[in-house]
C-alpha cells in the first residue's frame, strides 16, 4: 500500500439541473459545467462573466495608500530633471517591476536609471552600500519596486542625506516602517484598498497608471509574468489583469520574451499561465540566482530583435547552470532531511552550497517530505549562513520567524516563503525556535494536506476539446486553481523513467493517455504490474513535439491500494539491500545468519518463522528464492490482512531453471554410459562425465541422485557403479526429481517471469487479485 501524499477531497457532483442548464446555455461539456459549478458559478450569466473577465473591474490605482504622494514626488523629479533610480529585486517579480517602472518613466522623458541588487553582494532589499553608491552618483529620488518596507535603517539614512525615497512594495509589513516620502502598499494598515494581493509588479503597474493618468495596457504582459511568478491570488482584479496580459504575450510584441519562448520550445500563440509559471518565471529567476538580473530588465524592455535573441541565450545558459547546481545540492540536502524527519520544520545547513538556488532546493525537499523547509549555506568560511525557506498550508513561516529576529541578521518574506540569514552559532537556537513555533501554531507535519479534486474522469475522457475548455477557466493560480481530476482503478503500462538521472516517470493509463510524473522516478518499479490497484489525481496538459500536439496528464498525487509489489530481483546482494525497515524472510540458514545483524533483532526470519508471523500492514522482503512456490505461499499464511509491501530480492546463486530438468533421453544416455564405464570417481570425475554426455553438472547431479534413490547406482568410497539386478522405476516420481521440479517451477515463476506477471502471481498468492 502507498498512501497518497494529500487528503483527496472530491467536490460533490453539482445538481443535475445546474449542470444541464450551464452545459446547454454556454455550449460546454458536462465536465466543464461541473467545473463552473465547483467555483460557485451556477447561473449562466455569472459563469459567462467569469469566463470573459473585464478590465473595467480593475480598481482605481489612487485608492492605494500614499499613491498621490508618490505621484506628486515623481512628477516633481521629472519636472526638475532630477536623477531617478528604480531600485528593484533580482527575482522575476522584481525584474518585471523594475522593467515596468523604468520603461514608463523613460517613455515620459524622466532622467531615470535602474539598479538590481546583487543577490550575493547586496542581498534582498535596500542595501546601505548600494544606496550610497546610487546617491554618490547623483540620484535625488529612489523608487523601490517589490521591496522597501523592511529597509527602514537604509531608507531613513538616505532621507537624512536629502535623497527622497518612494517605496512601492507588497511584502509583509514589519512593526517599524521606513520614514519614506510615500509607502504604496496594498495592505498598508488602515488603508481602504479593496484587493490586498497585488505582487510587486502589480503595485508598480498601478503607480505607472496613476502617474500617466492613462491605463498602461501595453505593460500588462510584464504584469502577467511577475504576478504569476510571485504566486499571488488570481482572483478579483488580478484575474482580469493577468488574463489580458497573457493575451498580449501571445502576440509576441516584445523581442526578448519572443526569443526566450522560442528557445524554451513554448508555443507562443497558445501560451498559458502554466507556461509562464514553469518556463518564463524560472528562467528570469535563474538570472538572479546564477548571473546578473540586470540582463532580465534589458531582455524585457529591448526593442531590438538581435539584442533580444542574444539575451535569451544568456538566460537559457543561466537556467541550465541553475539546474545543474540544484542537482548537485539535492543529494546532500536530501540526506540531511532523511535524518531529521522527526522534526516538524526542517532547517538544513550546508557548506559551499550555491546560495542562489537554496529556495529551489527548499521547495523540492518540502515536496519530498511534506514539511516546511529552510535550506541554508555558509560559504567560503563565513560564519553567517544565507537561507531560503518554503512552507506548506498550516504553517505560517513569516509568523514563525518574525518574533525571532534577534537570531537573524536579515529577514523578509511571506507566510509561504522567506529569505533570511543567521550566524552559524545560532543554528541550534533557531531550530528550537522553529520547533516552539510549530507547537504554538499547532502544526502537525504528519497530517495530510487537503487537496480539492474537481471531478472524476476516465482515461478515455481526456482529449483536446476538454483541455481547451479547461483553459477558458484560466489564468490559474491561488484562488483559481487549475482543475485536478481523479482516475480510479487504472492500469499503468509501458512504465519507464526519464531524465539524465532517471528522476522522472512516464507511463500509459489504460493504454489511452500518457501520464508524466516529475521527480517520481522511484515509483517505476512499484507501478509495474499493480493491475487495478492504482488511483491517481492529475491535471491535463499538452505535449508538443516535432509539430505533433498531444494531450497528456501531469501527475499530482497517487495511491496504491492493497499490497505494493516491489520488484528488486538481484543476483548480487549488498548491504544496501538491508537498510529498509521491516521483516526479512531468508530460507538459507547461513545467509540468514549473515544478514541478521544488519536488519535488527527478530527481523530475519526463516520460512517456518514467517509462517507464524502476522505481516498485516507490514513491509516484508523475501531475500532468497524459496525452493518451491508452496514455500513462498507459506510465508504469508498467518496474515490477518495483506502486507503493506512485499519487496522481492529473490537472490539465487545456482539456478536450477537455467540448468533445466533432465529428459527421458538424458536418463537413457546416462544409463548406457554407466553400463559401459565402471568405477567412476564421484564426484571427482563429474565434470568429465558432464562434458562427455553434454549434460550440465546440475542436471547430471540430479540424475545420479535419482538413480541412487531408485537403486540404479551405488556409490561406495567415492566410486560410482551401475547396480546389478535393478527394477523398473518411475524416475520422475522420486523425491529428488520432485524437489528439483518444485524448485524449477519456483524459479520459472519468481525469477524469470516479467515484472507484471510476477506482481500478478504474488497478488494472487495474497488473495488480492
């Protein structure tokens, strides 16, 4: 049995009349009608409005706190030709925010420049040295985008020097705010802005709108990228803004983005929010992680095709390097996580891990373990570790760390993600603080996270028409999640791994649709031959390859009901085979004695001991190949219920099946040979006799034992002779032949059948199939 990672919560089937009315009035499929009803859209008019979001629903930018103050100060700077510096951030939201603000100010004639801080030299947010360089270079007004609210000391110092700062930000507000000219923020305490979930680029866009006094529709493409990259709510005005931005992106108006999508192999004309989230955003983020994020602003704002193409190649190179670095770190980080799974929140600390990819590693470890994760690294002998954290529903990472700023040298972020640094000497204190905060928030890391499943489908329901209908519900993101479907009692086939390290998985569902599962390569041996025991939830996606477009499924979660049969048959045992928890059944006495110290007291069992042990819900490894199918069946005869897992190593040093069973002609040839040859040294001359008769030694040895059992031969003092006065006998009914036949049949089934047939036989043995 493999439990699902999430607690699946299937949406109730909508009222039949509601589904019928939506389907007939909107001309959509019953499945699409169900998806609309799931979103509370049970009337055709409301559903139609949802499917066609209107930019008229976007809120007036002047409703944002301090917007008028910000616009007034920027206008003064433009009128006086004061130098303005847009101070951004090195992630995709920060890069797009900078591009929006810089492009708008440049177009209206401002004396403007931009500065993207270096992740490693400057860190996140206002940096004192960077600000001083900007001020020294003549800047009179600094406009922060996607940062600033946590930079009180640096900003206050700039203000004292006579350089004004306008803060535009969306991050969590600290207790003490900077004394800036203006703080434009959708969640500013006491403000009346109706929608709190703009990202940095959303706030920058609103400032540009207020400054120009005209809706900057041409910048919606940049807004869509930044907002999706920052995983903000795709509801309210964001739905209309992002939807319009995606439409603009599909037109390929910006040379840099056009070249980037070409390099990534994305169909620009059919671009989706998923493409932005998994293609554009990671590539822009890679610049800030590996290279120079300033190139991202240039990529987004250039109007030159050659420049766009050149920069797109730089971005691709940075993204490839980012992947390599993540792969390098994951091994060490995963090993650390495996030894800390008793902790509700993981704090993993490495040395000389590339600090630009720590957030990605934290996210992957979180996905693997289901636990909030902070990944930190101190490089080049530094006593201060930089870190990135990622969290899951039920644990607010910002609230957990905010009361412990005395343990941190820098800190900022959201409930689900944060950046921080701390002295290595404070590591244990920080771990203790995280444990205390988990208890305070009553966070249970073992509790399954709910996963809302929209509907049940069959493999045959998946097609291009359904995919296109689903896309009309987009853009997708928090508040409007992409639909997830449940598929029950499926039969995986053509199971294979993909990727350089076989990390990913691909299989066919009932022979009708392909399923792709990223970072799930370890499931391959489990899924082979599970027949009818598998349920999964997945999203619809499209695979485009060499001009061919195919609808496929992207796996979200999976469960295997009943016993999992794990085929790990081997001809060479190593210590690594005995590191898993559970029972080990070993028929060979000496082998059992050898492995017993490796698996724990009472865990290495003989077949007779196994027959008296209840393995219900337990993991069982069958180490060597039993000498008969009856012996294998005997292992599980005590079970009150099925084992959770049966792992099959089935080691066999001398295969009877490969040697074969003797035929009637073999027995006749041996008898004739013995009638001619007397006083054969046995077993000393066994090899010579084997070669002469062209019968392998395993078969020959069995034949001599059979002849001895029925009295055809005598062996005295190592000398073999044909007996006198023999009587006719049925050789195949002898004990020796029957034992060898049982062993032959056991090996044939257990060692030499394919994975699917083996799994099916074992399930039948367990009475599950």
